[in-house]
């Protein structure tokens, strides 16, 4: 099996999140990321294939009702478009 992330700047966020939540299907993890429910180091990341070094315990799953989208200094509730 090929070891991923050793020479190309880390693994994709979806891979790190899958390791953090091993009982969750990959499809659901991707939905969380695209829906703005995964934060890394306190910042929401909506790019499942964004490469990063090991974030350790900095990956957080935000509650569905409290997740929000941050754009600059403006906080927009997730249900408002």
C-alpha cells in the first residue's frame, strides 16, 4: 500500500478527518467538510482535498446548529445566503 503524504505536503483534510472519526463513512465526512462543519485550528475549511500536515487534535466537528460561515471579519449564520 502506498504511503500518502510523505513527500507532497501532507495528507488531504478528508483523510485526516477520516482518521479522527474512524467510524464515520468517508462520504459523510466529505459532507461535513463541504457543509462547513469541520474546523481545523478554529478555522472552518470547506476544501476536502486541501493538503496539510498532521493537525492532530485540532480537527473539530462543529454542531449542526451552531456551525457558521466566516468570511473576513463578518460572521454569517449558516442558514443565511
